[in-house]
């Protein structure tokens, strides 16, 4: 029988591919969009991570979600430095969430407050994705828009406190395998992972509408 971490990975594979191959992401990584599109995307990430990390302190002692709360993963300070670099010191004044982003952040917040096992699904889809695919985005961003290597503008993708991402991901999957949940609850976590990817894809779709490539 497959481990829970394998189950999660295979069950959400289709949505994962859909998110990664969205038109907006393809255009962004292909260098066909300007730095304004990258800044707008970074801004949307701020709302999602604010929802993820605002409730983290309270969840640290939770028997289900607690083991996943790892400060070395936290992205908000890095995101804020990137936004200051991209948007200037008054970046907070112009911060605005797309409706799709608001829906995503609201769902994350709802899980953080009411359903710790569901919170794990969002934690997994975001942080493990950032540790993996995020590095491709960082590399492209540095080359396309000339950001300093691992510097301002791409700090979100730099996990300074995780020197060995492969070992960290292995340990994270072991946490998933040992998650304090029965079979039915595990099935609900898998379903929430799929929902997380769908919410993320909706944000990409909305960004694609805001930054269409001129025909």
C-alpha cells in the first residue's frame, strides 16, 4: 500500500501539472511578460502567505498541524523585502488582491482557524512547491529581469535556513506519512490538496487575464 505522502503526490499530480503549465506561468517563465507581471504575481503570493503564516503560531501546539509549523519555512519577511524592491517603500499602500487570490487566502485562513488537517494540505502544496519548482522561477527571474542572484526581488525563493532541501523534503514526507489522522480524514486532506491546486490555478488564470500577451 502506498504511503500517505505518495498518495497525496499522485492524487494531485494532474492539478499540479495544470498549475505549472498555466498560460500566465508559461509566459512569465518564457520571458514574454514584463517585470510588472512578476511584481503583481509576487503581490498575490503575499496574501496567501499572510493567511498561511498569520495562524501558524496558534497551530504550533496542535496535535495534527503542529509538527508542520517550521519557522525556517516562513516566507512573509522575504516576500515583503521583495515587494519593497519591486514596488518601492510604499508597497503596502498599493497592495490589492485579485478576487481569485482573496478566495484562496480565505480558504487557507478558514482551514487554519477551523480545520488543522486541512491546513496541512495548503502547507504542503505551497511550501514543498516553493522548495522545488520555485527554484526554476528564481533562476528565470534573475536572468530575465537582472535581479541579484538570491537577492532582492527573488528572496521569496531563497530558503536560507534550509541548507539541504532534499533532506528537508524527505523529512517533510515522513511527517505526512505519520500524520495524526484516520483514513477518512486523510482522504479529506487529499481532497483539500486538489482544492488548493485549483485555487492556485484560478489565480494564474486571473493573472493571465490581467496580463494578456498582445496578439
